[in-house]
C-alpha cells in the first residue's frame, strides 16, 4: 500500500493553506503584501497579530467591506493639508 503524506503549510501573510508547490504564499497578493510590510520595516506585524492562522483571509463569499464611509466628498483634494 502506497500512502502519500501531504503537509499543508500556512501562508506567510494570511495563514491560509498554501497549495502544494505554491512556495510560502497562497497567492501573489499575499506575496506582494508581505513584501510591502517587510519593505516598510513593519515585520513586527507578523509577530504581534493575535489572529489565528487563516483568519486574515476573508471567506470567498464574504461581502466587500463598507468603504464608502471613508471616501472623500466629490471635489475634495486628498493632498490638501
């Protein structure tokens, strides 16, 4: 009997399972996010976050977050101080 042992590793950014042969990340978005976080010197984010593995990744059918409340009014200049 030939049994294959499959080990699932968590994505280094969101903790979701990485597909076999996928490297350290579940998707290119997580790879880019990790690069951004590291490039800004914010690696402590990964050590300090209290979320369980995979909790950073939204469910596939989850509705988009309500971002309209953060939008600037029409004609507003985001660069004005």
